[in-house]
C-alpha cells in the first residue's frame, strides 16, 4: 500500500460511513458553479470535505467543499462542490484523490465542470463549451508512478470524453436554446494567468478554452474506466490581445454563474 492508496481507502471509508448506498454518477462543480441543483432530485446526504479522511484540504477561492448526494429514485448522483488544483501546491495524485475515491464508491460516470478562458474568438463570456478533447499542458500525470491498483499503466485516452454523452448534451442545448460550443480544453498549471504570447500559442495548438483544472481528473477517470463528460463555463476572453488581463476573480465567478444556468438546463435534460 502507498500513501496514495491509503488516502483513497480512508476517503472511501469516510464517505461510506456517512452514506452506504450506491452512487451512479458524480459531478465536479468548478469555480462559481457550486450552486448547481437538479430538478426532481432529493438530497439524501451532505458530507463536508473536511469530514473525509485522506482528502486534501481545500484552499481555492469560492469552492464550497461539500458532497451533496441526491437521487430522483432512479439515479443517485454525488454533486461535489469543490476540487483540488495543482496550483494549490498539490501533487497530481492529491488533485485526483476525489476522482479515484468516487470510482471506489462505484461511480461509473463523471461529469466535470470548470471555468475557462476563451481562446476561440467565436466564444463569449457566459457561453458553455462541451469538451470534445483536451490537451494536458500541466506537465503532470496522476497515473505516473502508480502501482496499477486502479488501472493499467498506459490508459487509453483516445475517447477521453464520451461521444454518446457529447451528442446528448448537444441535443439538450439545442432543445433549450443554450449557446453551446464544442472544443478542445487545454489544462495549465497556473496560478499565474497565461501571457498573451502563450494564449496565441495555445490557440495555434488547436485549443479553444484554457483553464487550471479538469485534465488530470479526466485522466484519472479514464484510468478507472469511468465515462466522462466535460463542460466549461466560459468566463473571460483569453485571445492573447493586449486588453484581456488581468481578469478579476469576481468577473470570472459572475460569468461562471451565467454559464451555469445553461449547464443546468443541459444536465437536467440528460440526467432526468
Ligand atoms: N486562464 C486560465 N484559467 C482560467 C481562465 C483563463 O483565462 N479563466 C478561468 N480560468
């Protein structure tokens, strides 16, 4: 047993002590999105991250730090408000402890949400981007050095984001008239924002949105065989033009909440 597997066992045990039944899906709620609620779902349990042994402390601003377990009688979903980031000083394995724990609890599908800057000039703050694929630009990987307790050493990432879910989410957005784009998310280490030259480079690399989370969580989820759907709340332009920095955290949170309303419609449609 390693420190990592010990942490996951401890976290799994803590959650099971507070909620012993099955959990089908989980949603990780990013910056400004923690208020997301699902119509027709009742809360079965609420667990504070600080009561989960083995889970690193939350330090990022505006991350609530609780798991709300909700059910509509057919499906049970863990709404996880708060995540860990590399920029907090955590390792890739600490950042993904929550995801590996959810897999141990039987979660088969993970919906990852985040706040991201727009590299694509067609995007506007408040829009939603469906993540079709990602570029891991962090230089870190949660699978590195693992003992293969959770999956194989070279997990397949060729369909990192589930195609069927992408189509369902697109159809849901069309039905509810949500401004939705599809694109590539590039994950960076942070916490400094990108320079304008970096942003222009990322656009040329083929990325449409940039943020400081998600890619490691997606790798971990794919590593354990979960299906993944990713949604980015576009919070600011990051086109590499002169006047786009600095972005204030207040602005980011406000636009994330606006995009969150669109995300809620999409999630309600695909999860009901
Ligand atoms: N860059 C990186 N991360 C972000 C941004 C951005 O412009 N906006 C929200 N998260």
